[in-house]
């Protein structure tokens, strides 16, 4: 079970409070976690990554274990602490705008 | 007694303003979708309880929200807007080719007859359609593909398709407008399109009378006279009486003919409203006086309407989708400002009062007249 922390606007959109947990088949990667997240909460499709290219939206970042993973390849394994549920995978809205 | 529902899109959420037919006391609900940019909210003419809202964010992209109960509750529907085939390129600001990229929905136009059918005008400019209440969207790609698409260029606000008008009398005829490509007409329900910009004159493009490239800000039509269209262009207020084949200027005695919105009185097809803005480099009212101008002849004679509007130190803008009219007698006129005010006139523009004063910057105003 992967723990995911969403930014406030996406929690509102998905109608969830606090952390969410998703089951991932196979290795825990950015791609498999977002796939699982979108499968559970279809309203998030297009909000974290582009519908067609599946690239991360420019103002969205991925953090975990005090690291910025945003520029890792989508199939790079996530840290073991995320994979085993000890640490959450953070989806962050970049600080920008007014 | 009739009721009025005003649907307001702002930079930080949507608001629904309701009143009885007197239009004196208003209830305000919102913000809906707080913190998101709401470019447009519009109800279906076929079912006024069916409302569509364009919810966008630079962070999290496009959402489409749908209400089936007049704006009380909402459900997200489909948000996948994918250009048909290979998208190709349009011109960028510097004249270089730039790939077509979906950014947001600027305008929803629900079908006149079917609440599940809606047209969406998007940036980068294209026209999309749903026939299943917003669950899925497909592009009417004949518009981008008719030949001039690669030469279209964005205006300062982006290359947006912001105006969609269905002809209520001629099946299959519809009009759209794009900044900064111009106006286009289809006579086969959106399959094929032709530019309709003859008579427009724009000094800011290399050929002022070019077939495309004009920065049309808004077009309005009275449903009883669908061959007559009124246009607020970047500069110039224009009119056509032949469905866009030929345009002529009717700026007349306006103090400045730059502006964004234009609308037509619900019961008088020759009565038109604009809000003149100082210039393309100073997007606020001339002399700090917020004035609506009314034209009762459809020609060159405009009268200023100021009663109840600020006449000093007012430096707001009124954006292209931020004016609308109701169908009551007398006709109500409504507009919203970038300062967060929504003004209403219950007497066709003679007097004005704010419904609300302190909303986020208003992007769009639509009015529903309810039984």
C-alpha cells in the first residue's frame, strides 16, 4: 500500500481528506503510483500529468523522503520507504502565481 | 413571478447570484471551486438546470464541471481535449511555427435544443463538441484545418476561441470568433468553415484587410435576426447584415472604440451595448469613468449610460465574456469587472447598481431567465 499526499485542490477534486492509499501492482514507481491513483480517482486524470503524453504537468512536483523526484524517469523505482508505506509520496503544487 | 440567475466566473471561483423578477434583492452563493479560475459558466437553453463550468488552473489543468440542479451541486465530467489527428502548428508571437497545445476552455455554448450537446471554445484555438453531457469531447477539426490555421497568431491573452453562436433559424449555421484570427462561419454544423472578415480593417497586422489575423473580441446576435451580427473588435465596433459576408463600422460617436464585450437587448434587435476601454495599452475606462454605451438604432449613434456607475477614479476592465442580458421586461443588463463588481441594470441600462462589489476579478457573466 502506497501512501500519497495530494495538494489541497486535488484533495477537493477527488473528494478526499488527508492521505490516500493506493495499491500498486509490481514495482512502486512514479508511473505505477499515478496510474493507481488515477484508477481510483478518475477525476485526477489530466490534473497531475498530461492526458496524452503522460508527462508531469510543469507546476506539479513529486517529493519523497526529503528528495525531489520530479525529474526522475517515470519508471525509476521509488525509495524503499515509500514502497513499504513508511513514508508518503508527495504530490506538490509548485509555489507560483498569485 | 420570473426569477433571474446570474452565473459568474472569476479568477478564484464561481458564484451564483439569484433574484426574483424585480432584481432588487440578490442572494449570492459561492465560491464554487474555490481557488480555481472559472473562465465560463453557462446554462443550457433547453434545460436551465443543466449548467456547465470551465474550471482551470495553471497547476492542475482543465476540469469541466456539470450541474443538473441549477448550480447547487456539481459533478466533474470529461476533461480530455485532444486535437484531431496531427495537431500541426500555428504562428507564435514572433512569427515562428508553434505546436498546437491545449491550455483551457474559454467558452461553453450549450446547444439550443439538447442539454447533452455543448460546444467548447478552447485555447489554443479550436472548437470541441460533446453529445453526452460532457463525458467525452471531440474536435470539429474542419475549423483549424480549413487552410489558414497555420497562419493564426495569438493575441496578448492567448490564442483563444471565445465566441460560439448557433443560428436559431438556419440548421447547421454557426459562427465562432478567435483572437487573433477573426470570425468564421459554418453552414454544415461545424464540418467546414470559412473566414468571414471582409470589411474588417486592422492597422496592427501587415495587411489591414487580410482574410484572417483580426483580433475579434466578441460577437453578439439577436435570435430574431441571425443574419445581423454585432462585433467588438480590438479596435472598432462592427456590424454585418449578411451573416458575416460583409462588415461595416458603427463606432460612430463612441469616445473610444476599443473594448471587449458587446451584447444585444433581449427585445430590441437594434439596441446594442458596449463598454469602451481607453486603449489596447491601457485596459481601463477613459478618464476613470465607467460608462456603458447604448446604441438604439444599430448604427452610429451611441448614448452614454452612467447612472449608478462610478464616474471617477475607476480603473477596472470588463472582459469579453463578462456581459449578458436577461429576457424580462424591462430587459436587464449585467456586466462584471476585473475589480470584482457585478453591476446590473433592471431598466435596459438607464440606471445601474452593483449586485456584489468585492468578488475576485470577474472573467464571465451569464444570465438565465427562469419561470
